C-alpha cells in the first residue's frame, strides 16, 4: 500500500510571478499534481502566475466552478451547487493523494485569506497531511502600490468583503481606522455608497490588479463602477499617513491629478527657468510588450505625465509623479499645458497611444512649440508601434508595397476632403489604412466609406478589419469588400483596404494577407 501524498496549499501572492516565495516555487516545480480553480471559461489567473515554475509532465487538475454570478436550477440553490462542487473537487484530489501523489493547490494571494483553498483544506486535512505555504496578500500589494503606510503605531486595520450587507459595511467604515475592502467588481457601487454614508469616501483609494503590469491606482471618487474588475481593492490607509484624510501626510501622495487651469506660474522669457523638457511618446496599440524600451525609459524619468485619461491608465502609477488627465478633444490646450510645465522645470511626457506622430499628440505639441513663447523649451518625439503596423503584422504583410494612411474623422477636416483622398488612393491602386472609422456618435462616415468602396473597387478586393490587436478583446477578420459590414466597426477598429495585388491565403496554419513587393509592369 502506497504512502498517501501531501496536500500543499500554495499562496502565489497578488499577481506578479516574482512575488511567489522561494518555497512555493520549489514545491510547485516538484509536485506531480497541480490543481487550480477557474471559472467556466477555463482560464486561471492562479495558473498564469505559477506558469514560470511549472514543468513538463505534471498532471493538471482544473477545478471549474459550476457558476460565479449566474443563476442555477440546483435544488439547493447557489449554496447547494457550490457545496456539491467542493465535495466533488475534494474527492478528485483525494484520489491523487490516496495514490501517493503530492498535490499542490494554487491560490491567489494567501491560501487562508478569502481563498477557495480553504474549502479543500476543511474537507481533506483530517484525512491527509496538509501544509500551508503563505503568500503575499492583495492588501499588502495594494498598500505597496500606493506607497502609503497602511497602519502605524496603535492604528487598527479592518478587512471586509464587498459582498457584506450595506448596513454592515457602513458600521465598520464608521468605527474602523484603516480599511481594506476586497471582492469588488459588481459590489463597487454599493461599497462606494457605504463609504460616502460613513463619511469616508474622500479618504479612499482604489487599487486594481496590484503588482501586475495592468496595475491601476485612483481615488475612489474618480472610478467608473462599470470599469471595476473582481481583482481590485478599496484601501483607506490610517489617518496618520493618508494624504486624503484630514491631517494626513501629503508627502506620501502617490498620484496628484492637477487640472490644467490650476498650474501656477508664468513662462520666464528666454528660458531662464529651470531646464525642463517635453517628450511625446507612443505606448503602442495596446499590450505593454509593444511599448519600446526607449519610451519606457522616458516614462520612468518623467516628473509629470500629460494625456488623455484612457491612455494614462495604461501607465503604471509611481509615487511622487504627477498625472494630468484631460479630455481627448483638447489637444492644443494639452500641448500648451505640457510646454508650460516644462518651462517651469518639469520633465514632461505627453502620452499617446500607437505612434505619437500618426493622428496623435506629436503634431499638436510641435505646432504649439513653434510659437515664439515656447521655442526655448526642448521637445522630442519618440516613435511607437502604430495601430496600422500592429494590424498588418497580425495578418501577415498587407503593407508590403506602397500604402497610404487616412482618417475618417471629420472633426478636423471636412468630409469632402476625406472622400477626395479615398478616391485618389484607390485610383493610385494604393493599399490604405483607415483610422478613426466610427464612434458611438459618428457613424455616417463609415456608411459613406462602405458606399465608396462598393462604387470604386471590385467586390473581391481584400479588406482587413482589426480591433484591439494584442489586447484581451482582439478581433481580426480577413474579408472582401462584399463581406464588409460597417455596423461592426467602432473607434478601436482599424481597417486596411488592399490594392489590386493584395491577396488572402487560406492555410491550415492560419490565414495570411500580403501585398507583393513587385508590381506587375504594364504591357
């Protein structure tokens, strides 16, 4: 009879694989069986964190929740469905343990801190040897991300689930000193209302996906409830150090969002103010991996970030650096504000998506910097991966020959100019990329564009439709003009219309599109 295996509850920390402890990494690599919980889509955050420590040949057991927020027809309701799931999961793991195989059960954060591991522990620890390997909690990671002491001296910390009843939350918020609220997502609105009712909302910070490349920090009052994922926290540091609390230490403020009209000071003629700079960067079209090292270094060196709020959220928050967000339609004002900051000695980075010189902030900054009052301020532009390049690369090489780049937005030029350029690009047999094809309030241009294509090119002309390339919502479609549906296009979509030579190759290894480098000569 074989010796039973050991059950290990492994805390993986908040999300950064480098925060996995040495002991946890060793046990993960050594175990014959790796188990982890996941939702019905099958993806597991725990597994993705542990992936650097996995090895070939390990047995993986995916414990898939029967439901998360859905309804169920189980006779015992939600509680009954989950009880059956935990029972069946425990028996699955018990089979491995009884056969002498050690089982590592992965848990985000710490295994006994709001973790699913505890349900297996309670069902198995009386039958098999169980060992807990603690992990860094999301509360610790959120505090570290803020760079604000969470509690000091005799201050107390209260940790609450966002799923608690509203009156219970209000009572704890009123009586507590430092606070941490987990299990947000759909509960965020209720939590924020409870904080307001308790008079604490102005002291509260929001931290999303702490320690990861998608980390985001904001004041709770500034957060859109519809944008909040489950892996986020509300943190209210103790009043000794919280800069949002009366009497708190302002020296520890992690982010200072300053509206443009509140920045004091006039430009000193001739550049006698402390030397500052303006650097205009492009983050690339989406994923962090497409941000160049040169741009990353400029962001690290910046004292101030200026840009559209959506793009600034993609940049990791750093304590002490000021962030100045504004609407996407005030480019000239944003450029002048950046130059004014630099004239006062700031190292300013103006943040764009994609490449800053392609329908982005570089043109606005350079145009304003050409005025006499700003000519003493150094300005440089750092290139980024453009959306056209990203979509083209994702499908092959449709931009392999001469091509043009157009925008369908008529905010800065009339439709007659746009239409004329489309006609000339088609007449010249150019491949052309189309930016800004539509928005929620601007759909007539994409309909007119589709009509032009129907009029001017054959029905089998190649059309490529890309959205959020490299991101979680990536969608690529290799179409013909006849198959194109303008209603499927939004502001995050980029289109590439092929020339007469562009081809789509259907292949088992993945379809590709390309435009040959050689162009046929006329007879």
